[in-house]
């Protein structure tokens, strides 16, 4: 990922202006692209994230972050960001031709916002180079993911049948899925991965959402725990989570994708595991615990979880059952209603050679990462996941 010195100087000179106006650029970009390709707004992009602006911020930040690293390699390396984006794209079935659609409307938006007098041929060429370096890196990464899955690019959807549905006292609904075609069982998965689920909504839209996988990876079944996303002052009700809660029953069929995701338990390691979660972030941790129970129950494991209360702790009974089957485990919870506040790692025995897996909101992740850094845990041992388009931004903070 290199650019010439002349391109570097053009990017360095225009990066502040692009960064200052990038929100305007991306809003206009999405407006133009969706006008030309309404099927993308209907069937590909998360409409809730579009309404909240998080999708726009994700694109804006990814391009600026990538460009900034090209001109200053001392800044955070974008490879972790690109890996996270690539897995997400693979779970949506993104293909190389879609990058040309993005390019067309993004650069038209840049010119419209900044003006032709600013976006000269030389400036346009420099940013074109940045875009295609980023796009080609993602295309190659996604091609490798498709090859690893044994499918053609984009051919990731399978039909599944709901064989179990369980209501959790804390609110989530757990759905267990099997292949709708007995001759083509669902694939195994790595503990921590997710699938996309396609919801055929009443207005004809086909919206996709990602859900972490639970269950024993070797049984030919995939389990997901879905929390209903309620409307707030900051965003609408989650239309896919509501659809899954209100309409999907045992025997129904769903379109799902093959498993993807880079927050995965290192199943070849023998070092201790520390699982730290908040709220619905417990779901990938459940997948990891179920793997450990099935395949490596003597491995040293520390499980830490924060929530509003025991009653709102998702999959609490399941977690307690799983840790009861491990032979070397520490389990602690922090509940706000009993005055615990946020997770406080002071006094927790953290194995120095452990791998740490974190999942929760951005504030939770920043707090826990800061505490781990203060405890001397090296950054390469800390792995984490969020459920928003801008999750990778936490990597650089």
C-alpha cells in the first residue's frame, strides 16, 4: 500500500479539507447512490444505521483513516480496520463490481461539495489512487474469505429452518437453525463468528443484520440470540430484531449467510482465556464458552460481565451452566442496580499470558482497554467486537 511522493504531497495538502467536509461528502454520496440504485438502500444497507448517520460516519472515517496512514505510517495501521470491514462485507455478499458503483458516486459527491476549482485533475487522481488502494485491498481480502469458505464471491446465502425457539428472561430470543436441505448441512464455525440474517419486511425490503453464533460448532446447527432493539431518542426501533421476535416461529425458513468474523477464539492455543462483556455483547462469549466446554474444558478461563441488573443479563442461566462444566474458571459480574458501576479490573486475577476477548459498547471497550493497558496487558493480546458500523474505530483509540 504505497503512493508516490507527489501523490503523498497532494493527499497531505488536501486531507484537512477533505476531512473537514467529509460528512457533507458522504451524505451526498449516499443520496446520489441510492437515487441511482434504490435496491441498495432497500436490500443491502442497514436502514436504521442510515437514519442515525452511523453508516455515513463509518465510510467517512475509514477513507480518512486510510489516507492519513498512507501519508504518515506512524499513525494506526489500517489493516485491522480493513480486516473487520472485509469480514462484514463478506457476510453481506459484497462483490468487486460494487466498488465501482461506490467510486462513481463518491467522487461525484467530492467534486460537488468541494468544487472543480479545488478538485483539480491532479487532486482527483491522487484521491482516486487512495480509494482504489483501499478498495483493491478489501477486494483481495474478501476474495480470500470466499475462497476459504469454498464459494464463489458473493455466494454466501443458504436457506435454514428454525428448529428451536427459546425466550430468555432478560429479553433476547434464541433461534436454533438447521439447513433446510438435509443434503447440504450448515457449515461449522469458529467460536466468536457471526452470520447475517435476511429479513423480508412488510414493505418489500430485504434487510440484513449480523448475529453472533452460539452452540457447539460441530453439530450442524447454528444458534443466534436476538435482542429486540427498542426505539430511542437517538434511533428507530430495530426493524429486523422486531421482525425476528414477532414473526419467526419453529418451522419457519430463513435466509442466512455462511459464518464470518475475525473476533474468534484461538482454538490452537493453550493459554488462558479472559472473556469480558457487557449487555448483549455476551453472545459471542457464549459461543466461545460452548466451544471450551465441548473441546477444551480444562483451559484456564476468566468470565467477566457487566449489566444493569441480574434480570437484564442476557443468557445468564446459560452462562452459569457452561461455566459449571469448566474445571478451571473464575466468574464475576458487575450490576448497576447493586451499585457495582462499570467493570473494575482492580483485584481481578488476570493471567499475564492470557488472550482477552471483549464485546460491548464503545464506552465499555475504551474503559476495559485502558484498564488492561494499565495492568500491563500487551495490545496484541486484546481482541474485541462491537455491533456498529464504526466498531473498528476503537482500535485506534
